[in-house]
C-alpha cells in the first residue's frame, strides 16, 4: 500500500490545517466531507473549493440520517446556538457525529487501500464534546481495525494543542493567511473571520489574536 491518507474534511480551520499537514506527511492525500444537512451547509462548498484548488480527490457523503436522529442547533434552525453551562454540553453537540464520520471514512479508506485517516478533533478546545477525546479516538481505532480486519491508523495532529497553537501550525505550514481567508468555521455560514458572535467564531478569532500577539512579542 502506498503511503496515503484520507482526511475527514469539513472546510473549517481545523480540518483544513489537517489537510495541509497531511499533504506534508503523506505521498497522496484524499478528503471526505459529510453532508448531514447542517446549519452551516456552506462548509461543504468551501471544502469542495479547497480540495479542487489543491487537486485533492474529494468525496461528499450523504449523511442526512444523522440529521434525522440528532436534533440540535447544527441540525435545526429553530434551536438556538448556546455554549455549555453548568456542566451541560453546548447545543451544537451532535450525538454520534465523529463516531459515524470515522466509521464511514474508514469504509471509504479501505476501498481505496488507504490505512491512514486524519481528523481535526482536539481535546484542548473541544467544548466538552465526548467524541473529540483522545480516549475515544484510540478506542475507535481499535474497533475499526477489529471490525474490518484492516490496519487503520487514526492521526489527530491537533489533539493536544489549543486554537492559538493551531494557528501557529498553520503558519509553520505556510498557510495561515490562506486558512484565515478561505475556511468556514462560523455556525452562521460566513467564510473567513465569520460573524464574530457565535461560539465557533469567538474561539477561532481569540486563538488567532493570541497567536499573532505572541508572534509579535517574539520579533
């Protein structure tokens, strides 16, 4: 098998950083995006545009079943986006999302004789999402290997870094400004720096500000 990787790719800051990371670490890279009728559906178009620009083979899978099963602020426009309070998960948590994404990504990867899967989950700035934890990813890696009798390796380049460090990684990859201008993290579907008000934008922009200030202080 060639040294190839499949990136779980949303077109957002984290997954695009992982895409460029994978391009530096693997001979060939492909990307897979999931359409679950999400609120910020523009991310699918964003992902397709980025993949096309860099000649990355790109697959979009219909995961509308997830939308039916998991009512939340990302799958229902009538549910307000709220950060988690008093130990509660944010209203943007989609039950089973990463479980299903990694499962279907693995099926797609095996058909292409790819064993490396790259995902942008992170336990540092993860809003308490249980399926972004390292322990989940490791258990999922074992489960996929056993389920398909195939030597998958799940890579999580962002697992132990915060948003400022993610921007630092993007800068080291030479892609900071590209990621800033061409990715979509905003829950309201605005590319780039976004609406500035939703939790995703606040986290992303605070991380960028922190990194740029740190970088300026070192110069």
